[in-house]
């Protein structure tokens, strides 16, 4: 259903708006068809904003942010959403995105998100392209002792 709605929205953009907006819509449609753009709440907000449907764009943008969207740079620089910058709810959405970004930054440095937590040096085995039969047997015997 969402796919059909997006295709019809972008088609309306192509038919009913200025050449610059039509070019943007055409680029979005091509990206949509080729899989370059995923179908997400954020992208749907962009489609509706370009189509001039601000209420629908805000609904989808809010859904994206509520789901964890946290890329402040993209939000602030995305020309597709420029028409929403004057909306009353814009500042609240920006603040919520900033909160998401800060929360994500804290999680990113948590111990369980570090490579050393999942791949500690003590468990790393040196790689060898070819090993001798004795090394193969020794390795298997070590495994047998470990798992018995």
C-alpha cells in the first residue's frame, strides 16, 4: 500500500509542478524504481514535502524521528524538506532528532558496541594459509579437550 501511495505521489509531482520540482520528483522516482532509495518514513516525508503536502510530510517525518532517525546534518540540509522549516512543529522535530543523535552517540561508545568486546585479542587465532598435518591434529585435539 505504501509503495502504491509513493508511486502515485511522485507521479502527481511529475505532472503538476514546476520543472525543477518535476526533475527532483523524476530523480526520486528513478531512485525508487532502481532500489537506490528505500521506502522509509523519512523518504516518504521527502516525497510528500516535494508534492506540497506538508501535513502528510510532517506525519511521516515525525514517524521517522519517533523510530530513531538521528541524522541532524541530513535533516537540516535536505532540500526536499525545506518547505517544512517554517512549520510550527519543525523546531520540535529538530530538537527530538538532536536528542536521538545524542542518545545514539552514547550507545555507540558503550562497551558492548566496541569490537574488542566481541573479538578480544585473547581469542584471535593467527591466520595461516597452509598448516601441517601435525598442526591440524594438534588443533583438533585442543578442540576436543575444550568441548569435552
